[in-house]
């Protein structure tokens, strides 16, 4: 437990601090006693009792599933392959020894792996609350380290190398700058009378969510760009440019298939049509690939739109990366096919 000197002589503050001390000194002892990650550390759920939002965001990520994912279990030969564990069930990621944890392994890339280093929680800010139930790093280097792409690059090695070389050409955001949602909040949330009072003494910070998103910000150079190059007869040609600082699709592990879904409403019918184009290989940063495809003769009454998806082997799910609505506007008064006739 670390206590700040009480500013002023507010009796109310003093009363609260004494109250907090009484409540916390017994129940949070294990948080303050954590020195390293050799034998044990608090679970994510325990951190989540105060960091309510961070915990619920993290639970939804691939980080929380990194160890229990059935695909990982299978490919790591039922966890026998020790080489996989530093990234899928890491100890202290800031420790150059790159060791795996032997406890709470089910939690995959868990809170303490990123935050606990040399007996203190490393976060982007210095301590600012009235009291801290655990030690907090008060060191500019450690504070900025947590917010760096380098931290992510400890495990996302190839992606990080690509980002680094693209950064030499353009001022791209950090990994978290694109993959986290910006929000303003206190570090903890109250879940009862006492915790509500404690949170009332915490400053708000501008932070980024732990939930990892696929950023989609058209016009800001973030996300892959699709352009219609040419329409000739019933052949349409378009180009896809990877404007990201890393490969499209990204990642070194598992099968990651990228595909385009073309949708249009034919002139003579009401039922919408779809056509899938599988993108055969990875598109490197800055690279443009051109695709040509034939559309059926019946034209497109309400225009043509394209969605870019990727398939994940581990979840067997298709994720929408970006929609390009109406890359061809509705045909007025006639469709390109009608013109030809
Ligand atoms: C009893 C409530 C409580 C528990 C449990 C708790 N924390 Fe905290 N934590 C806080 C408070 C309060 C602060 C803000 C302290 C301050 O500013 O001095 C904080 C600050 C932090 C910060 C620093 C944020 C920054 O921007 O610098 C990190 C990181 C952090 N906690 C991670 C954790 C992790 C990981 C766990 C589980 C091992 C955990 N906390 C458990 C209450 C808690
Ligand atoms: C300790 C290793 C490690 C660190 C550090 C790490 N990651 Fe990951 N990350 C993983 C693993 C492993 C997976 C894949 C888990 C799976 O699919 O089973 C993953 C998955 C992801 C995904 C896929 C998203 C999803 O939910 O499907 C994104 C995006 C990501 N990480 C971004 C980041 C960012 C941003 C950082 C830095 C703040 C970071 N990672 C730090 C190991 C790490
Ligand atoms: C992959 C690494 C990683 C993991 C795992 C992780 N964090 Fe963080 N955490 C970060 C990064 C990066 C930031 C800085 C975000 C920002 O820019 O605001 C952060 C910020 C924080 C903060 C301060 C900002 C805020 O939102 O109040 C707290 C508190 C925190 N994390 C708690 C947790 C808890 C609790 C868990 C587990 C449920 C957890 N973290 C898991 C990387 C991680
Ligand atoms: C300019 C914004 C931007 C930056 C910066 C960025 N990414 Fe991405 N990232 C994206 C977009 C958009 C996608 C979706 C396309 C794809 O899947 O390849 C993506 C996809 C990913 C994926 C796959 C997501 C999934 O669902 O499996 C991972 C993992 C990832 N990025 C990690 C990183 C890491 C690590 C860094 C930093 C070294 C980083 N990204 C930097 C925009 C960004
Ligand atoms: C250097 C860190 C690192 C090591 C070592 C590592 N992984 Fe991963 N793994 C990741 C990251 C980061 C991701 C998510 C992004 C990507 O694919 O690059 C991931 C994703 C995965 C996925 C999910 C793929 C998908 O499509 O969703 C599987 C399965 C996987 N790894 C298996 C393994 C196995 C098996 C080993 C050991 C032979 C291993 N990994 C070793 C970092 C690592």
C-alpha cells in the first residue's frame, strides 16, 4: 500500500484514507507483495475487481484466448511445444529472458504479463490517485514503454518489423493507436459504497481501450483503399492498395485468407447477387494489386458495392475489414450493359 500525503486538512479526506487503509491493507496485500512472476501473481479477475472496464474489454480479445484456443492447443501439441509459450502464456514481457508463466496459464496474454515489472505496475501515467493499492512505476521510460509499439512487437515480431520500416517513410500511429478505441475514464470503477468513494478521488485520463478493433477510418489513410479502375463490357477491374504499415492480411501464424465480396442488385430481378474473389497472396505495405472479374450480363440496377473480409483459422470466423459502398453508382438512366446494346 502506498499513501500520498493528504493535501490540506480536509477531515473528510483523512477519514477516508484511514477507512481505505483498514479495508485495503488486509484484502489487497497480495497485490503489494507481488515482486516478480516466478511463482504466482493475481489473476485477471482479481485486477478486474477494481479495473472493471479494462477487464471486460480484455476478456473479449484474442489475447485472453491465446492459450485456451482449441487451435493453439492442437498446434502446440497439447502445450508440449515449449517454444510457443512465451507468447501465448507469457511471464513478464518486459523481461529480456522471455520466459513463459507456469501459473494461471489459461489466461493467455494476461494483465500482469504486460503491466507487472520489477514489483510495480507499469502504466502510461504516474500515480495520481489519493491512494494506490499496489506500487505504480514512476519512471518516464517505463511509462512510455507500455504505450509503445515495441511492447506489442515483443510477440508480434514480424508485424512490428514491418511497422518499423514503414515508420521511416510516414508518421504512422503506434499499434495501439490504431487498434485501441480512445476514451476518457478513471483507472478504476466503483462497484459498491466504499469503492465509489475512492474512485471519486481519482483523476480522469485520456486512454485507449484494451478491446482490439480493426480500425476503419476512410480518408485518413488508415485501412486498405479500394479503387475502381475500369469497366469494360461486363468486365470490371479494380485495385486494392495496402495503405497500412503492415501486411494485409497481417500475422505470421495460421491461415489468414483475404477475400472480396461483390454485391449488386440485377436490373431484371430483385434478388441481390454476390460474387466472391479470393485474394491469392499477401499484399505488402504500399503495394497495389489489380483484380479483374466478369459480372453476369444482367447489369446492376442499384450499383455495386464491395466488402473486404478476412477468414480466421482459429475462430473459423470471417471478419469484416472494410466496406466500400457503391463503388459503382446506381445505373441512371441505363446500366453500362444497356449502353452497349
Ligand atoms: C483494490 C483495487 C485495485 C486492484 C485490485 C488493482 N488495482 Fe490497479 N490501480 C488501482 C488504482 C486506485 C490505481 C490508480 C492509482 C494511482 O494513480 O496512484 C491503479 C493503477 C493501475 C495501473 C496504472 C495505470 C497508469 O496509467 O499508470 C495499472 C497498469 C494497474 N493499476 C494494473 C493493475 C493490475 C494488472 C492489477 C491486477 C494484478 C491491478 N491493477 C489490481 C486499483 C486497483
Ligand atoms: C505476450 C505476447 C503479446 C503481446 C505483448 C501482444 N500481443 Fe497481440 N496477440 C498475441 C497473441 C498470441 C495473439 C493471438 C491469439 C490467438 O488468436 O489465439 C494476439 C492477437 C492480437 C490481435 C488480433 C485481434 C483479435 O482480437 O482477434 C491484435 C489486433 C493484437 N494482438 C494487437 C496487439 C497490440 C496492439 C499489442 C500491444 C499493445 C499486443 N497485441 C501485444 C500476443 C501478444
Ligand atoms: C497486451 C498488453 C496488455 C494487457 C494484456 C493488458 N494491458 Fe492494460 N494497458 C496496456 C497498454 C498498452 C495500455 C496503455 C493504453 C493507453 O494508451 O491508454 C494499458 C493501460 C492500462 C491501464 C491504464 C489506462 C486505463 O484504461 O485506465 C490500466 C488500469 C490497465 N491497463 C489495466 C489492465 C488490466 C486490469 C488488464 C487485464 C484485465 C490489462 N490491463 C491487460 C497493455 C495491456
Ligand atoms: C494505421 C493503422 C494501423 C496500425 C498503426 C497498425 N495496424 Fe494492425 N491492422 C490495421 C488494420 C486496418 C487491420 C485489418 C487488416 C488486416 O487484417 O490485415 C489490421 C490488422 C492487424 C492484425 C490482425 C487482426 C485480426 O483480426 O487478426 C494484427 C494482429 C495487427 N493488425 C497487429 C498490429 C501491430 C502489432 C501493430 C504495430 C506493430 C499494428 N497492427 C499497427 C491497422 C493498423
Ligand atoms: C514470438 C511470439 C510467438 C510465438 C513464439 C508463437 N506465437 Fe502463435 N501467435 C503469436 C501472435 C502475435 C499471434 C497473432 C498474430 C499473428 O498471427 O501473427 C499468434 C497467433 C497464433 C494462432 C492463431 C492463428 C489465427 O489464425 O488466428 C495460433 C494457432 C498460434 N499462434 C499457434 C502457435 C504455436 C503452435 C506456436 C509454437 C509452435 C506459436 N504460436 C508460437 C505469437 C507467437
